[in-house]
């Protein structure tokens, strides 16, 4: 039974990763779109930087707001499965670890 549940956790984490990659890809498309626009309208270095940034932010926020709900639901499902397996994460120790500069969030 625990093998099936741990497989479910791995599947959920895989779904979460694929959604995060999609979110990153949407932002990248916005950046490239900004560069294409800067190229078509003609401009110097800072025009490319500005439109690349604006395009990435514009499409990145759309990707964030459309996919973040799904990612949060998957996080909740992962926590539920971990609780079923008896894997509990002590959030105070985890926050303390990250506050000291350890790991990534």
C-alpha cells in the first residue's frame, strides 16, 4: 500500500514540475516576443532589454495566475499523501533551515 502511495506522490510531483515548466515557458515566450517586437520596430540595446522584460512580465503573470491554482492544489494533495504515509514535515525547522540560507524554495 505504501508503494502505491509513494508512487502517487511521485506522479503528483511530476505533474507539478510539468506545470512549473509550462509556466516558465510562457514567460520565455513573452521575452522572445518582446525581442521580436523590438526588432520589427527598430531599436537599440535598451529597447531590446525593455521590451524583452515587459513581454516576459506580461506573459509570465498570465502564466502565473492561470497555473498557480493548479500547482497549489497539487501541493495540497502531496501534503495529504505524505500525512497518509506518516511523513510529516516540521515547518518550523524547515523555515529555520531556509532562514539560515540553506537550500532553495
